[in-house]
C-alpha cells in the first residue's frame, strides 16, 4: 500500500491532508504557501506518538479504521475501531457555503466526533508548530478554547471537550458527540455543537449542489467528480491562482534529491487547467484563474514572464533548504520556494495566450474578450516570435542546461497562431494576416529544425537526438493533424523509448540529477489522448483504466509513479494529474446517448 494513501479536505482558502487514522499530517495556514502549522508528513515520525506538527484523534487500543469521502464532497468520514468493540466516527471538513450573499470559506478546520459503539477512550493531540517545525506554538486558554500564538498569526481551538484533557493530552471516554473548531482567533458565535452542525450541513449542501452542475462524461463519473473537486480545492479563491500541489518536497522517486515545492501557480498549467474547467462547465473558477493570469500580464508589461508565481501574484519565490525537517519518509531535502521562477521558459507566452483565448470564444463567460484584451496579448506574441528559436530551460525545468526545446518553440507558435485566430474572430483582418504570416514562418522553421530524418521522429530540441513526452502534445496543440504520418512516427518512437510497462517517462536520458526512475503521470494521460486522436481508442481506453486503478484508495493521484511497483511518488495531490484524468475521460467516454 502506498504511503500516499492520504485524503484531502479544503475550502479554497485552506486545506489539510489526513492519513488513514484521521491524523492531520499536513496543513499550511493561513494559505497554501504559508508555513505549515501541521508538518508531520515531512517529519518521518509515523511511529512516534509524541511527534509535533500533528492534530490527531487517537483511539486507545486501536485496531483498524475505515475512511472515505461523503459522496460528491470533500468531507471525510473516518471510523476508528478498538479491540473492545468500541468505535468512533470522525467527520473532517473545512467550511464552505454561501453566507450573506457571498462565499464563506474561513481559514478553519472542523472535526466532529461521535461514539458509535462501546465506550471508546480517545486522546486528542493538537500540536501546531511554526518556522517549519523549529518551534511549537505558545498557548493560552479559557473555559472552552485554547489560543495558539505564532510569530505572525494566532489560531484558536474551540471545543466542548475538556480543555484540560486536550492541553494535557489525557485520555477520556467519549460519551457523546463532541466538536472541535480550529481556526481564526475569534469567539465562536454560538455553542460549539450547533455551529459545527450548521457548518457541516451548509458545507455538505454546497458541494452536493456544486457537483450537480458539473458537465461530466457518461463513463467514469466517480473518478471525474473526485478529480474535479480536487482541482477546485487547489484554487486559491481570493486571487484565482491554482497551485500545482498542496505539498512540498515529496520526492519524485525513492532517495532522490528531486524534492520541489509545488505550492505555487505555474503559468504553463494554465492551458491544461482552463481546458479541463471548460469541459466541466465550471466557468466561475475558470474566469478567476484567467483573471489571475491577466493580472500577472498587466503587472509585467514589457517584462519577461516568469514560469511560476506566488498565489498572490508576487514574483520572488527564493528557494532554500529546511534543516529542521528530515523529509518525507526521511528522504530530504525539504525545500521551500522554487528557483524555477528565475528560469527562462519560452513556452509561457503560448500558455497564457492559449488560456486567454477562451475569453474570446466562450459565450458563457461574464467578461468576454475584446480588442483591448487582444491588444494586451499582442506583446506576448512579439516575445514569442523573438524567442521561439532561442535556448531555454524547457518544460522540464532543467537547472544546468539550456537548449532550443521543441515544446517551447511549438508553444511560441501557438501564441502567434491563436492571435491570428482571435484577430479573425474579431474581424481584424490586417492583424490576422500579420500573425498568420508569423505563425506559418515559425512552423516551417520548427519542422525543419526539430524533425530528425534518420530517426523519423520529432526530437526534444533543435538539432537534438533525444525524445521527450511533450512531443505527444503536437496534435493537441494543433501543430500536427491526427492523420499526419510524422505524428504517428513520433508516437511510435516514444513507445519504443519512453514507455516502461504501461507508463510514459518524461525522458530517459540523464539530467542534472541523474537518470529518472519514475514516470510522470500526466505524460501517460497525454499518450492516452493522442492514441484516441489517432484512432487507437480501444488501446487508449485500456490504458486509461489501468491508470485509474493506480489512484490511491480515495481516487487521488500524485505527480509520479513507479512503473515496477505502481507506488505513487511526488507532490500530492497533483493538479496536473487530476487535470489529465478529466481531459482523457471526456475524450474517451461513450456518449450519454448510449447510456440506455
């Protein structure tokens, strides 16, 4: 069983990861990229009951547990059993619902406890930390609350459990329902049980209603709904940014230094995320994400776009090593920040233009694209044209080498190609001809430089010898038609070299950190999609089913997978992977008309 059998709760302002026993082992407050308040996931002390950085409901004489989401929600129900026949239900969620005409989503976690059988004895361990585990939070307390004081915030637990028992971590018999509300340092307006119950009912109703209006495929509905909810939880609603993952430093493979901080917003993800949200019919989240991207553009007029930004849109994400934590399963280093923000990644111009193109063609959107928006995008096209045949770090963010990467060049082409299409849509014939001329010129150069005649395949860089999985996107991006023999030959070459078992590696050549040993999950979804486009739909469906079977027990995916063992690795849950699942399911599913 994978150690990443974690489950996520959240409300688009805060999130938390729980293990199988309902221990909260990871949560950053007051937002996704903050210092973790609970950090046990990276503390390598699973067998230590006295570990810090955890919020656990410990059942004495524990034997086993069952855990699952309440249907069509991110609300988690865990049932803990003891060897005396006692059992306890733990309901975990972060409140989210409409209140006073606006969305209520506080920085808050709610835990509801209920004895189901016997006379279960529990112990609550609430040990928040700060400065990446270097210090425990100071605390004061009152008759029904404990106030935890950090350097830059204060949080409060309000509960109808014995405050003394919580502070001293003393066992107590759970004789009836009890509730714990952990969140802002504010007095709870009402008795704890009533507030917790109302928050639960309103949150449960919100998510059930949200799912009702998803545009889901006929097949694989449960998988798509879970992926959609997870994608929604990865959106920081205040700014519209969508993070790559909730975690930092879960290694891409055992004992590798490939440990990165993914709690930020990559512009490259924009195209894939917006496509998935569009297919789901979730225009509000899509519009907020697009607004975030356009604000980034507005704040960087005339400047080079970074590949990644903080969720508040700020640019600096300096990377450092945390010495106080050993890392996931002791496999450090633990990193905070991501030095990729300093890299030159030319594909960002295409990513942003592809995302923004939806504003011009999707009539459901409240704020439609116009000439003003088009003119604000044209400088991106100019930058794309100027740099498409220049070296960069590429989609895989190589830290020590730069080449003229084929994917980056093609993404620059998409910027000019889509500007031509947008101009045509707006009736701007002169600008349409201008950008079409640029795009056609770039396409001729890319084909001439990136096609390897003796290998009969496109390669990863101009004049290069190697393959990488981003070449699977040539048809998806509109650069090649599905019936183009060059696409079929490139896919065949990737199958020979990058396919290990049922999974596609990003690349197999040695890089700055050695030779990769795990497959990047999104690459397999790209392979599935191109198989379907080329008419090999049954192969694609079979492989899609295999990949679905590799999700953890809660339907979630991380970034990477070991092709030999099927074990999940990398940051979790991975937005890219969940987006890939949604997109592939939409393309492969039989139509609703065939349901009956």
